[in-house]
């Protein structure tokens, strides 16, 4: 297939030390209660990022039916996942924070405050939107930001992944990846200053060039309506040399390990990424053929790096469980890759809801 379809953020990878504990917290406070798959396996193809050695891991892919990308909650099972060797500061290179959308920022902030969670005060970003920062028990930072882009009204305070804040060294170079490849072609704001809403973050009192990018057109593809629109916020710190968030660590160690996009047209995308100077660094088809098995799902995955080494994953989903109890798995290879799935099929994912 020659058509490239990027349907949106499928998931954000989060390295943790205890999948069950972390997922329970994310279910309670961020509504991530739909289990797409859960499996234990060996990450055999990520050798460039795992010390050249296959690593065993346990992972859960969880969604929130309110809309947004999911979490791939990821844990090493035969080594102790490592934290950064320093306290990350805003502007350090990589995914510094995840964006989580909220229907009512003030209401959500009040609930989190009542629950004695680690939250900043409510502030506004350069686009005038209300938001605040939430730090989970594992030192991961989430920007909870207002949004009007939803899939199902589950009466939850939040949806799921709406984007990320990424530290870069040269926004001009980075924009070529996030705009030309990933389709964030609309500049919402581009400002260089000290930002009051960053002041509560470590290193946030510095001056930054801060660029917020969105996709100007609705995403296409099977699950595009569920994933919804998203945004990338690039921050370039002034006055200090930023450090790599995964410096001397492995992919899968603690923190935000990758940003993953649901796509169709992997072969054409591979050609396009190479043309634009961001070749695949991992490609599952070179070892596993045209489709890999994730236990309850199947597909083709690959990775590229942005100019500062931040990992972007692409997953071309071939099979996804809809009604596992009855053996119904949806084969996405037999349909128009740009067409949305009927809502009633997507909403069947809700049958896999985990209740505490």
C-alpha cells in the first residue's frame, strides 16, 4: 500500500517498576481502564536501545474511552529499571511531560487536590488555555489541559494522551520531524520568554523558545476518532546545556520511553522517513516478517529518532481484539486504511474495561 495514514497517538510508553501498581493508579486518576492487551515477552528487536541484549518485559496497553492515546505501561522483569542519574529539568532532551486532556480543568484540579495528589496551581499557556501539572507517584509529569475533543462521554474528569512536551536543542530541525513526518503542520504559538506557567517545574524559571504544534486537519484511519486530535510542544532552553533524559540508560527504564503513532502504509512511510533524513532504526519486518504477534494483537512496528534521539514508534496494526471472549479479532488489512471504523465497533473495546 502506497498511502501513508497517521491516525494519531496510539500510546505513550511509560517505563515503571511495577506494572500492576502503576496501572491501578492510572485507572483511578486518569481513567485508563480499557485493557487492549497484556503480555510478558522478550523485547528482542530493540537491541540498539537495550545494551545489545534482548530484555524480558511485561507490558499492558491501556486506553480511556473518553478519547486520546493510550498508555503502554512497561516493566523489565529480569533487571531493575533505572531512574535518571540526575533530576530532570525542563528543556532536557526527550519527553519531559505528557499532555492529558480534561473537560473541566478547575474541577479536575479540585478533585486531585482533595485526593492529596502532587499538583501545581492552575495557570494558562501561551494559547490562553487553562492547565496544571500533575506529578504521579513515580515522578512522571503530566500537563492536564483543557480540551473540547472527545470520543465517548464517560463522565470522567480526564481523557487520555493529548500530546507531549519535548525538550530539543534546535526547534528548527525538530519541526521537520514533527511537522513534515507526523503532520503537526499548524503553529499554535511560537514564543521566546520566561513563562510563569513553567515556574513550578524544575528548571522552569529559565527562558525558553516554546512552540506548540497541532494537526490542522482531522486524522484519518480506523481508530482516529478515538485517538482524536493531538499536539506537540517543543521547548528549547536558553542559558544552559540540556542533558539527555535517557543518558546512560535503556529504553524501558523509568520514565516516558517513546511516543507511538497508529499508522497504515509502513513501507511507504519507511521510504518517506529515509527521504526526510530520519531512517528507521528498528523495523520488526526485518526479523519477524510482515506481522508480529503481541499475544492478543498483531502488526508491524518500527522506530525513528528525532534530531535529539527521542524515540518515535510507528505501529501498523493488523489484528486487534474486539470480543476476545468470542474469538472476534478485527483484521484491519482488509479495509480502506483511511476510513474510520464504525463507532459501534470501536466502542466494543469498552467490554475490556477493568473495574477496581
